[in-house]
């Protein structure tokens, strides 16, 4: 049996072919797995667990069917779905994880995270992140009517849509120093994250030992799934048409 990892699907009602690819994965592959880990940015943006749209309901139903069938599902929030909360967890049966989680995968310890917090050169983003993670601000936001929240999100998105264009690719990548800080802190030699949209398996030396950082791929023209079992570890892509 195999443990599956996905992230950065950026699902929304606007890209039906991505949703179809996700539902296909949830029906055909995920039910055969030991467990499914979603490491953030499943959604293009998640405005709240009370989202009444058929799109949101269909995603919730897909997770519920999977967890009801006995496959444990874990969810790390990303920078686009940091507002996924207890309501989502209750309705789907998914277990929400903290920002950094250590798991044991077939005898090897690994730290799992979305990856945005590893981009320590991106100060503008990290300042913004601090604000939107303030518990009192989230509490206030969550108590607004859903339609008001949608308008606020659309306005902020519109205002910051050009911010990324002014940043260099280096600024939007992880720093090796922060990668090693986090791995040292958790005493692991394997890290799995998404966010940067640079799928890869990086091998490096840490304190005289081999360490690995696996970067999950984002879904677009291709989808990516990382599969780990007792014997092997591979990230494969498949076309989405
Ligand atoms: O996901 P990706 O790769 O496209 O970009 C991210 C960073 N961008 C974001 C922004 C979100 O995608 C969309 C935000 C919608 C806003 C909703 C707010 C709801 C309010 C909730 C209150 C509880 O995450 C991008 C990174 C990039 O990753 C690479 O790492 O660079 O960061 C940015 O572009 C952000 C800007 O640098 C800074 C923006 C300042 C905005 C100030 C608004 C403050 C609002 C605070 C409170 C209401
Ligand atoms: Mn992200």
C-alpha cells in the first residue's frame, strides 16, 4: 500500500478540467491508498467553511466519501486556503494538521509543511501572512456574511495581483538556511512541501548525513502525485486535458 501526497491544485469553479482530474484521482487512486496528505493550496481561495456553492460542496463530498471508505486524510493549510477550519474537517472527516507536522512514513521520519514559511526572503508576503493569521482578525472575518467575505477577498486579490510580478524568482523560493533550520528543529532528514511550483527531489548533505527535500508539483497542464511505500518513493506527473 502507498501513501499519497498532493498540493497546489488551486481548484476553483472556473477550471472544470482541474476539478475533473481531482475527482478522478479521488475516485480511482486515493481509495487504494494507506493515507492521503494534502499539503495546502488545494483551493484557489477558500473563503470559509460555510461556502454554499455547488463547487465547494462537491469537493467536501469527495473527501467525505474517501474518509468514509476508511482512508485517512490529512490537510495542511496553504496560503490560499488558510481559512479552512473545523467545519470543513467535521464535514469531510479530514484531519487538519498544523503548519509543520512530523510523521513517520514506513520507518522514516519526515516533516510536512506547505512551504510558504520557507521563503524567508519574501518579506512582503511574510508580513501579510502574519496579519491574516491573527486569530482575532480571522474570528472577525469569519463572522461576516459569506457574500461580504467574498467581496473583501476579491478586492484584496485585485489590489495585490501585480505584487508577484515585481518579485524575483529567487525571492519566491525557499532559502536553504530555513530548510535546514526546520529540519534540525524536528530532527528529520526528509522534508516534503509544495507552494513554490518547482517539483523536484533535492539531495543535500546535512551534518554529514544525506538529507532530502521533496517539492510537490502544482496542477495545471499536468497533475502531480507523490507516492511513498515501503520500497519506493516517486513523484509522477500526468497530463490534464
Ligand atoms: O499563491 P501564489 O503563489 O500565487 O502567491 C503567494 C503569495 N500571495 C498570496 C495572496 C493570495 O493568493 C490571495 C490573497 C487574497 C486575500 C484574502 C484576504 C482575506 C482576509 C482574511 C482576513 C483574516 O498568498 C505571494 C507570494 C508568493 O506566494 C510566493 O511565495 O509572493 O505574496 C504576495 O504577493 C503578497 C504581497 O507580497 C503582499 C500583499 C500585501 C497585502 C496587504 C493586504 C493586507 C490585508 C490584511 C487584512 C485584511
Ligand atoms: Mn502556496
